[in-house]
C-alpha cells in the first residue's frame, strides 16, 4: 500500500522530501529548487496527504525507506542526562595527591580529578540581575533581588529629580 502512495508523489514532492530527510528547512530547500519557501511547504503538505502521514519527517522517512536509503541520523540529538563539565570553571589543582573526590565531596570523572572548581566570586564579580557572563538572573536569592529593586528605585528617583531640577533651572534662566 505504501508503494502505491509513494508512486503517486510528483518529482517536486520527492525532491522536497529528500531534502527534509537530510535535515533541511523549507527556507533552505527553496533556493536549491528555485521556488519560494511557501511553495516548498505546499509540496510537502501535498506529499503528506498522499502518504497519509501528519508529519513532514515521517513522510521523508517513508520515501527514504521506499527508495532503499539508510535512515538518516537525527538532526536534533537529545541532550545528555549528565552535562559535561564546563572547562572554563575548572583550574589545575594545587593538591598533587591523587584524590578522586571533588571539593563538594562528589566523586569526579577520572579526567576531572586533577581539577577543582574556581570560586565564581573571583571570576565573575557581583551577582547581577541581568544574564551576563553566562549567568542567569534567577540565580539571585530574595535578598539580592530586593537589593537590586531598591537600587533601581533609588536610581530612578535620583534621575527623575535631576531631570526636574534641570527643567526648573532652564525655566528660571529663560524667565530671568
């Protein structure tokens, strides 16, 4: 039954599906075929209707299987369960003993054993409420958040007071 459906595909639909199988988007496919991205989408939708699938990747897999091509490796790989250690926060340990425990008491991978984490206060400075230097704003505790809110309110009040004072001075100079 799939062979009958695949046989009803046009050459343009097949070309679009082959590019989808290689991990390309409609915007990337369009210049290769000399058509608009919307036309690519229309060809893909028509191919999905003919093949009876609801996803462009499934349609591309069906065509690839029918044409005898090996399945493509997924473009978007799942993230690892345990992220790799960030080498930018590791420094050579001054301890030359062959300890296999980290500073926090956790056991480290063998390749990380001669390293220990650098204090973030030394490298990064004060915790800012903005995502700078690879930090995230939600890393602040409630006291630091309140301190930043108070500092922002005071800064805004001072700026507004300075603006009002400057306008008042200009009005007096003009009147006088």
